[in-house]
């Protein structure tokens, strides 16, 4: 048999090979050729092929104006040749760049990085899955993760929007007076969630372009539903309380009462139908010691800033209205967040955003829960922070989101969650991060007898049943069903001693959890073979040889 050190070396190499493949979330069986000519695109100046050696020189090549580093904005995709989803997204990415270039439309530069050949960049930017898109705004050396839809139309619109933001210095527009506030509100009303940066009177004299808070706006602006407005406290009219714009008065009042404090004293306020009144964010803005030394940071050149997980979560969850039509963007955003539940009304026919039969009740459910969660901000932030650190037993859903989908036409969606057509309409709760579904039909049979009574009344039976069901799911009183094989295997493994701890340490990532457990099991089996079975077989063989030798010797005598 091979020497022991050779066997152990094989074990170590095999385990490292498996774990090094984690960023892909799935193990490739073969390297498939990309359906585009990467080198050709780079030579054709449509998309720039970046690598470890050229990345900084290209992306962070700045002009220095008044002590500030200004450069061109970039939209960059990290891909792997064997990644199936990359083969779908990359052609759309390249075609968006070609269209804009051929028509002479000002837009951000497009770049792509082959992750297999640029492992240093993958580690530097903490790329955990493919494709991942990053973007820069041309200010400092900050990079932000793109969180919008990954399709041709979105690449075109965002790259144009990104270039305009680079030209003006910010994604936000000034709406300090009631008239401009109302004008922006009318433009955003139907499809956008307005968020406002309120700057107190006599705050730092640093311009908006150079302000640290502007980095937070940059980082959140790839979310399709959010639009930002800036309200300068110095520019608010003295008679603002008598303004004929009620929403303007409400936002300013919220700013006056807000206990949050960001860079330059900036306050972040969302004005969404998910709340009965404008809601203020009162947590930290950036990771590290930025918050404790915020007054020492003069401009965006001082450091590379990373959003704190709490404000990142705030942007993500408040970037949607109280009740949204189901979309890939919504599910992609929520898939990033642990312990966040999504309520879904699955109907047996089309439903309009202006529906008055069911949606008003769902909107009221969201508002009541959000108001209750925001009643004690310090407690709410502490609970969310506990969730972020990986303590699911102390988690509650501090932000409610409900969506709706036409189950009669979205057949693939309905089949994925194993819903029958004759069960509709129904209400389910989904944990998008864990791909786990909780079905009301099996836990609230009373709902089946009242769901067809339209319209649903505010404060009526349907609302009470839905609220009770969501609370039961949050308390862990309702069993759910995993939709993925990795999730089902995880559920089978978790009751074993120590597995819950391993699952927590690995960030509740089922694919990685199963991979690590199987690797450890393989490692243990090989160790048993090497240190137990192999010596035992060897000893038995030696004993058998001795007996044969003795028997031969006796015959010879």
C-alpha cells in the first residue's frame, strides 16, 4: 500500500481543492467556452478586459482637482468561463456596451475580469459568487456592488445614470424647497421609493461631491427603486410649516425628531407607503472606526469606506414599497439577507397595483408591523445586529415586505414552490436566503373559508389570519419546506451534534455547509482507513503469513 504521508498529502490537497471552489456556489464538471470573444471585445474597445496588473491603472486612474481624485466611472463584471449564469449575462453586458458606444451615448466604461485568472482581485473585492458586478463613481478608490437586475436594459440605463452622477458629483438631486421637492416627488411617485439626505444648518462646509455621506448614496444607487433627494437645512424656508406640500412638512419634521447622526451630521430618511409617516435611520453608516472618528474624515480620499451591514440592510429593505409585484430584483435583493421573510400573495389571475380587493389589507399588515418594529429603534437595531452576527434564535423580522404574483400565468414559479392551481389564491411566507417556504394552507385552514370573500376589510378576518400566520413563522411555530437539494440535506444534517454550530459559522450557506460536512466525512473515513483499517489489514496479513510459515516449517520437519 502507498506510504502514509502520500495518503495524507492526497487528503489535504483534495480538501483544499474542494474548499477553494466555494466562491462558485456550485462545482463545475467541465470548462465551457464563453459564447463571446473576450479578447476581441477588449480589442474592439467595447469592453475592457481587466486583470490584476491593469485594474488599478485603468479603473482608479484619476485627475486631481482641488485635492480630490476624480476619474471615470466603471461598471465591471467578474465572471468565470464555466459559470452557466455568466454565459447568459455576459452577452447582454457586452451588447449594452456596444449599443451605447456605437450610438455615442455618454456612459460609464464597461470592464470585465476573468476571476479564474485574477484570483488576487477576487480576494481583494471579496467576490463570493459569479457573476458579480461592481461599479465606481470616479471619486476616490471606492467600489460598490451592483444590486440591480442583470439584463441588457438595466445595464444600459444604469451605465447612463452612472455617467450622469459622475458628471454632477452625486446620484442625489437637491430638493430643499417645497416646489422642487414636489416636482421630484411627482416624478418618483409611481415607480420609485424616495429617500432624503437631510443636512443640518451650518453643517460641514465640504461640498456634496466631497462629502463622506455621498459614498453611502453612491453605494445604494444601483437599486432600481430608490431615488435620493438632498434637503439642506440652511435652505429650508422659514415658513416651511405652512407649506402646501404635506409630504415636505412630514419629511422636515422627521428630520427634526431624528436621533441618528451620520457624516457631517447627515440624516437618512425614507418616505415610503411601508410606514404611516417618514422613517429615519438611526444606526451606523460605515464599518470600522469611521463612525467614532467621523469628524476627522474630511473627504472621500481619506479612506476606502464600506457600508455598515445595518445601513446596507436598511437600503435593501426600504428600497421597495409596502406591497410590490414579484420581480427578480426583489428576490435577488432579499436573497442576500439572512433571517428576512417575504410574504407572498399568490393569486389565480392578474392583479393590478391599484387593486382594492386584497392589496389594501396587505399594505396595512406591512405598515402595522413596521410601525411596531420602529417603536423602539435601539432594540430593533440590536436585534438586527444579533441576526447579522449569526444568532438566529434572537432574530425577528424587523422590516416587513409583501409581494404578489399571478400564479395562473407564472407556472414555473408556482411549480417551484409546489402550489396547485386549485389552492389559489393563497398566502405563503418565503425565506429567500434559505430558499424555504411556509404555506398558510396547511397551518391556517380558516383562511380557506374566508379568502374568497371580497373585498378584504381592513381589520377583518383575512388581515387577522395573515398577521397571526406571519408571527407564527417568526416564532418558529410553523414548519417550512426547503426548495433546494442542498437545503434539504442541510435540514437532515442539522440535528446531528455540532452541526448547528458549523452551519452558523459558515454563515448559513447550505451549499458550503454540505460541501464542508461531506469533505470532513471523507477526511474522517480516509483517516479511519489509514490509521485503523490499514494497520488492521496489515496485522492480519502478517499474522496469516506467520501461520503459513509455521505450517510450512512443521511439514518440513
